[in-house]
C-alpha cells in the first residue's frame, strides 16, 4: 500500500512539472502572456505556480495574464480531479485491506 501512495505522489509531482514546463515554455518561448508578481519568469517560478495551481491552493503572489490563463485554469481542474481520485482510490484500497485483515482475524 505504501508503494502505491509513493507512486501516486511521484505521478502528481511529475504532472506538476509537466504543466510548469509547458507554462514556462509558453511564457518564455511563445510569448503567450506573462505573470504578475515577477519581472522575469524562471522555470522554478513556473513550477511554483504550477504546484500552487495543481493543488488548488492559489496563493496569488504569481498570477497569469494573457492566453496562459487557459492552461492554468485547466491545470487547476485537472489537479482537483486527480488528487480527489487518488484519495478515493487510496481509501478504497485501504478499506479492502482492512476488510481482509478483519476477516483473517475472525478466523
């Protein structure tokens, strides 16, 4: 069970990096907008915004302006759905494990 939780955590971090890299690429290479709160967008700034958006924390110290708002909005929805799904899946697996353990203790 612990391996599954670590795997899901690693997948979420990978998704944050994919969205953050795409955001950075759109901002730096395509000029599809900018971020308020910083003069120059580094890759780590984009990853930070991605993590805050993906987890739906949304601190507000960095905010997208321009066409990149669509990507950031999509990331918020994706993060909400995938984190919720991960929590539900983990709960169902733990419940299954507890049921099997209870049955073994009764026998």
